[in-house]
C-alpha cells in the first residue's frame, strides 16, 4: 500500500493557462475524491467518483474545471484558463466502501497562479 | 445544511500541557465525526473518528467523544509534545465519508 499519490506537488502557472493534476488512489479503492483547500481554511469538497463514474460535483466546480477517471483507477483534474482565485492546494482522497467510512488523503498539489 | 465550527487558533502550549480544541457541528441526519491532522507541507491524516453518539475515538493519546446533546466533538490530549505541532481539522460526514464538511482548522504550536 503506497498511499494516495498526487503530482505535480507544486505548479506555478500564468493566468489564462491550463493546468492538469493527477491522482493515483490506493489501488483497491474504488472511490476517489477531489477537494480544494485555501490558506487558513479547511478542505472544500469538489467532486467524487465511484469507479469511473463521476457521481457528484460541487457548485464550486465551475465550467473551467473538469475531472475524469477514465478507467476507474487514476484521476485527473484540469483547470482551464486559470485565474488568480484558483490558487490553492488541490487534495485527492480515496476510500473503499466497508472500511469504516475512512478516507485517505494524498499530500496535495499546490497551484499558484501569477 | 451541514457545518463545523472549530475553536479559533492559534493555540500555543508548553510541552506536557493539557490540550483541548473545541468543535461543534450542525448536521442533517446522523453524522460521523472525525479529527484530521495536517503537518506542514503535507496532506490530511485521519487522527480519530466516532460514528455514533457517546462513542469515543482515540489515537496517539488524543481522544474525542461524540456528544449528541451538545453537538460537540472536542479534541483532548493529556500531555502534548513538540511533535504534536500541526493544524487540526474537525469534520463531519452524513452519508459518504469522502463528502465531508470540514472546519477551518486550529493551529497548535507546542514549545519545549
């Protein structure tokens, strides 16, 4: 069990550029979640997948954001036409139903939009 | 809607002091309650949890009891160490634990 892996860990991009983050969940976990965390605040739920199906999206996920999990394994989160307000840490987590409602977070991907 | 309110920080304690971080919640339904810890530059780690009223979660000397009557889940530790310095988040989940609602976090600094 190697844990939830995210990359890149840090990304600095110019406003208007597109960025993509990748998350590799714990291998046997079929649920995968994305959160956003800004400085001084707790994580905010963005979206989640069960296998390859995206089951829920928060209204925080604007049209510029898209998440995929094409084969039910890794997931990508793409942000198009980045804005300074997108600067945050993007956290991925995974879980397996029946494991006592426990989710496991990755170390996060920091995005800075300049 | 669901919400979590945490004691504002930062909290600074001397080593071996007693720690309490307050957490209260509002929720529709019967939530599970969690405490997570986040060390600098890292993601969140589950510290402890409780899934029903009067349950006590415990781990690494930390404890929290699910109090339905006061809608609280306060985190306590009898004797803190420098290595406990981190940000602590209280969270709840009504349905799916992955869809959790988090508080804003409390920063704890423990001085030797």
